[in-house]
């Protein structure tokens, strides 16, 4: 495939009305874009509407007894599934206006900038060969998507750890640019790398083969703009954390400064010496921007409880409350709360959780990648008072998955084999097995997820199981499909999602519009849960913008007794 342009390839706890207002902004503040051509979505939704809702609900109760969510990291749909057979908008069919990137002044770039700091700046050995791709090894790339490769022109192996890319709340909206998706280079920090994708995944990606067996969702968007922190929060709560009185807190210097001064403005003030052009380097903001001007936490902040980014000198079970990077304990409802409220047991299994609590979550500093490389901001329930250290809910629901890829060391896999998973399970792989650029590689995560899938297929739970395999966010990688217009928080860029189940449509590509909240929508429907307010707000915003609300994953299913 040609690289280029594939021409023809209270104050502290607001009341419901207050929270509704604060969560709002909705369609007016949203920076998404109405998906071009509602016909794809309408056709897909018509499929799911083929059964009367009461009949479908009865079938779900009869056939789906357990749900497992495997939550990997940081890959756009294009990066892994660009030309998967049957997708509605393959990369290979794009016209130049659908991929050309623009500079910060709005002009079309004549070529892509270098890959700042290189594709793979650390020398690595993959399959007995050494790989290193420095900044000077790839220059003068044409303006468009390109298949990741070495300086010598060979395809870059999926086992090479590439450098990381920016994936941030404000920048992601500038990159999407109202749905044109032409600002990824200008508002990133890695130059040409954002436009890279793996061109040989049909031969080398296990998940590609899994998608061919079950259902691949090709209009599944990350729930929130930006990075892992916010999208993990969206997965479980459908809203960002809130930091009351942040302007009088240790985090006050992390409050974003927008050009207009408005809280919903997505244009950050830039430093006076910020490069004018993407060809000269990354943009530099005037201040950090982990908090919005109205005190919502949208970029990475650490949890208030251990394991965190810091330690409270007076209480080893807590993070340092005086750190600017520690968010206050959260009180709003999560999917865990409403599952428990309905009497449905659940668990969040985190790779390396026990090691992290013991202060060993980063493994040997000499390792590259580090193992298990525990990420505190990937543990969203650890931000909530309801799951604070010492609570019964924490002990019951927040579980150590251990480490590695066998039941002897991975407690999640041991529970799978024993058939002891609760009705709802979230699995967060350890950092070096989650596919996150910068500290993991695609092949390691791909292998690990397939190990989990094969174990689930052999488990006693398989006949009544539904598995969602997805990632938290795009990791900064470009995608060309316009996110639907939603609310202030998202949806963000398109990411891959695979529905794996005896009851998933076989060899199917589902074109229904979903977002990360669609996982909670499915759980809400299947188990009769109280709906989280953020899900309702997103649905209302998307309808107000002229599109359908996100689906609940049921369009990916079929039942023999329907």
C-alpha cells in the first residue's frame, strides 16, 4: 500500500440541577461534529430495532449472564484497522481533502514535519534484530497517512515500542477541528508520527483475526476528548471528576487559561515563544491545563488514595493532598455504585495492583519497557470515597490481577479458569501489556488480549458471556472519521472495539455509532440499572445536534431463538 494519501488504500457536591448545568455546555459547547451521512447509522440502528425492545430484553436476560470489558490503551481505529474488510470508510478510499493536514495558521502543510525525537529512539531487539528509528531517519514525508516503517523502508514491527504522542483534552479538540480531523499534526508533539498506521496488520495482528471471527465496531468513539485519565473516568461515571474551589487549592496553577477566558473555550493561551508552525516543533501553552477554568479535571491528575502519584506523609493509604497533581475524593455515582445498588456483583481487576500498593509497581528501572509499569490514573474507582482504603466496597470490588500471562501469576486469568468471575468484570492489563505507545508495544498487548480471549472461550462462563475488547482512547494517533457532535466532554476520536461472544454476529462490521458510554448503556439495559446522569446528558446532546444517541451494543448481537 502506498504511504501517501492512499488515493484511490453544594458547592462541593452540586445538586442535580447544579450538576446538570455544570456538566452542560452540551451541543453548544461541544467541539465534535455531526457524522457525515446519517444513513450508515440509521441502517445499523434499524437492525437493532428489528426485535421489539421487550423481546430483546428477554433474550439478553436469557443468554448474557456475564460481561467482561478488556480495556487496553491508546490506539486509533486507523492505527490498527485502517483497511479492515467491510468498514464503512476505509483509509484506502480517501480523497486528499480527507487527510491533508493543516498548519497552525490554517494553511495546508506542503509536507509533514520530522517525527520529533524519532519513531523509536531507544534501540530495541525484536525477533533477534535491532531496531532504532531516529528523527533524522525519516524526513520529508508527504502530507498524508503513512505506513509505519524503519529508516530503511521496512515495515515497522508491531513489537517495537514507539515514542509516545500527546493525547490531551484541549489538543484533541483542536486536532478534530470540527470533524475535519486536519489538526493532528499542528496540535500534537510528535510531528509526522500522528499520521502513522500499521500497514500489515492483516498478517500480523491477532486482533484483526479476532475481529474477522466476531463483530468489529467501526463507529465506536472514545467517550471523552483527550487522554487515559478522563476516558477511564468516562468509562465508569460518564463525566469528569470535579475539584471544588480549585482556585484556592494546591492545584490552582494547573487551571487552564483560555484565549477568551470562557470556561468552554478550547483555545488555550500559547506561550510567547511557542513555534508558529508545526514544521518548527510542538505548540507550547502558557500554563498547565489539567483543570478547566470551572474546575473539572480533564487532563491527568492522580487519585487521592494509594497507589497514587505521591504519598501522604501522615497516612500511607493516601496520596499527598497538598500535591498539585492530586484530585480531591469524588462523590458522584459510578457504574459500580448502580450495579451494587441493583444487587449485581462486579470487579475491577488491575494488573500489578498489589505490587503498586507495595511500592513496586514500576519494576526494575533498567527494564525497557518497565514491568509491570503500573499506571495510577488508569484505576478510576480509586478516585472515589466509596472505594477508599478501609471500605468494604474496596476490598470486594477492587482486585489485584497479579502480573504476567499465566493463571499461576495472573489472578484474573486464574478466576477465568475457575469460573469465579462476577457477572460484570473490568480487566485493566498491566502497563507493559496494554499497547500504550512509549512504554508498551502493539504485539505484547495483542498477544496478551488474545491469551485472555482464549481463556474466556475455554471457561465455564463462555456460553453466556459477552466480551468487549476496546481501548480507552486514540493515544494521539490520527483518525479520519468525524466524531458525532455531542457535549462538552466528547465524543472524541474513533477507536477500535470488538464484541466477542457466542451471541455476537459472526464476521460482521457494525456501523452503529457508539461511544465509551455504550458499555455502561449495555450494562444498564441488561441488568436493569439506574442510568448514570452523564449518559443521559450525552444522549440528549447528540439528539439535539441532529444525530441519534449512541447505541448500547445490542446491534452487534444475534440470538438463535429470536
